C-alpha cells in the first residue's frame, strides 16, 4: 500500500504543469502573514468561533489601511477556515451606502420614535430615560438594519467583454491543458444557458483592437437601468484594455456588479502587454493593479466588484465563472457566492496553484448584493456580518 501511495505521488508530481516553487513561495507569504497577524490571534479566536456548518459561519468585511490592501488577507487560515464569506470595503461610509443601510440620522429618528412609544406605553415622557425606552431604542435600531432589503442586480441582462483582442481563443493560442479557449468556451458553456439569452457584449476578433468608444458604449450599456452587471473574461489586466480614462469619464452608479476575471497570460498576450507597459508611466501601471482597479470602479459608482488578484489560468477562471453564476442564480449574496465558488470549484485537481485557490479573488463593495428574483432561495441577503 505504501508503495502504491509513493507511485501515485510520483505520478502526480510528474503530471504537474507548474513548478512546486510557486506553491512554496505562497506558503512562505502566508507564514509571514501569520507572523504579522499573530498579535490578533486571540481576537480572531473570539470573533470567529468554530462552526459546525457553513450557515453558522460569520461573514466578514475587511476595512484595510491603504498600505495593506496588496496583502492576501483572504488567504489567512483563520479566515479561510472559519468564514462563510470575506469581502473588503474602502470605508464604513461607502459600505453603508453600498449595502443600502440606514444613515445615522435615519437610525436616530427610528430610535426617537421607539423611545417615545415606549415612554407613552409606560405613562412617562420620552425624556424619562427609562430602561424600557433605552431597550426599545436599541431594538428599533437593530430592527431597522436587519429589515433593510439588500441591493439587487439583474443577472439576466449581463454585458460581457470576452477576450477583447482574441489573444486566448484560437487553437494555436490555447494549446495547453490549462489554456481553455475563452471565446469558444464562453459560447458553448455560458451563452447557451437560459439566464444568458438576453446577454450582450463583445467577443474579440483576430487582428482587431477595439477603440475606447466601443468599451465606453459597453460600460454605459451595463450602467443602464440601475441594476446592470458587467463581466470581463480575458487576458492580461482589465484596465490595459478598458483604459482608466474611459472608466474615469463615466458615471457608473447604475452598474450594480462588475466581475473581472483577468490575469491570464500566454506568450502572445505577454509580448503585447510588455510592449504596452513600456509605454506607460509607473502611476498608470500601478493603477492597473487589482485593488486599485476595483477602487476606481467603486469610486465611479459601481456597487460591488469581484476581481482576480493574481496570475491565474484560463481554465481556472472559466471554472470559477461557472460556479459563481450557479451560486448567484441560487440566490447567494455576491460575497458568499464568490467565496464558495473558489472553495468548491477550484480543487487541487482543477488548479495546482495554491495562491489562486486560497486568495485569488477579492470582493469589494456591497457583500449583500443578490440577483433579482432570487431572495430567500440561497444563502440569504441580509445585512448580517462582522467588521
């Protein structure tokens, strides 16, 4: 039996496509992250207790200092093992607005009404400050938050951009086992689904570079109606195709969700990207980083952004997209849908890269966003969570 296990291990090692040093480097990063977070282990243990099932696990929102946003907090074992969802927000104010929670003024008004009602029932005055009035105010405030309807988006009217320059869809470009041809796969596995019958967008064409006007028109289309959604599935970095000037010039408050599954590379796309990067300023290249890209979209009004954070493969992104769409269709809030999609679909047999399976996706903005018409069917869309 031991000999069979050794043979199986040797066979698996010989079939590996990527050098083991990549996973070793990721383990070293997580070890260093663990050292950084060691002063907070007791706090993690107190706020993230052991849960028997995923329904009992907390949903966490991270508020990170600007200097720490590049670190892979989603890969920390304490969060990986004890959370039903992990997302990020740029500030408490933007989180409240994105989640459509009541403002402090609205909560104060609810509390005053509750205090007045409690005091009147007790035969006193609102100024009496009784324990009953205080309890009523706290209960009313909690109730006002808990009963808020989560924001929604229209999953049946997605605007997509798939392999914008056709760099990973031709047979000669997608010849490896992890190089799923993006456009053919998208046509056969996504566009033929019932929920995608009204989807529209751009499929890249060989030899054609789409102008900024085309991308601007697509973003405006995804922005229409107040509950639009956009999907980018492709090579390289999103902002190297849809430039910051295009995104920055648009009011995107009508776009509820942006899904950016990029960070894929091959020889052709890499050479093109190097050529373009050599003609960009350092600030422009920095803006194309995953978190900065998400922050730009959020600043222009997008409610929630799902973004790939590190180099990955076409097959991993396709597998992840399929699982994400299934979870969103089932009614899961977007943060939970993304978190569960990574955990269930990107198994070691599907993706060798630990950094993709453990920290390859970041959700920023409203974690409670759900697809229209699915409330109550999946994991729930309430405002519960921990910050």
